[in-house]
């Protein structure tokens, strides 16, 4: 499918933004930990295991690591390209939605206001 790559990149970007808690354009160890835990809801990681996973990612993707900010979006995209995770599965596990679906989800989950703080933030910046 010709369009799958674009959709895929968009999904990775959404995942990235969800976990870039301080919005600096990189995923530091703390943010990466949250991501790894969130996309593996059925796995109980020890601190040691998490540490090992992050060491591996930061070593393997050293060229995508910003010294202060951590793993960049390009780096995260690369980890998925390399098969480190399944974009579609992770995307669904995180209950994320692409723009078209988001409106449907908003209609469906109107009572659930807590989850969309980042969406609210975006709406405050009209373009
Ligand atoms: Ca960050």
C-alpha cells in the first residue's frame, strides 16, 4: 500500500508526542520508560529490565539521541522500522487516534475529559 508509510509515520509521531511529556522534542529515559511500560500493558518490568532496554535503545540509536533531550522522533521511527515494536499494535494499545478517527472518538467519549489534555492545548492555538 502506497499510503501505509505516511500513516505509519503519523502514528509514530502521535505516539512520540504522547510521551514527550515536557515537549522538548526528545524522549528522555523517564519518558521512554513510560512508553515502554504503556505499550506492554501485560508485562511487569523490573527496574533492571527497563534499564537494560533503554541502554540498548540509546546505544543502538546513538545517532538519533539528542544529548539533553533523548531519543528524537526520527529515532523512534527508526526503532519501529527495525521491528522493535508494532506501530499499529502500540497505537491501539495507547488508545490513540488519527485525525479523522479523533472526532468520532470525541463524540463517543464525551464524558471522558481527562484523557485529552494535549488536544485541549492544541485547540488553544488557533491558526
Ligand atoms: Ca521530552
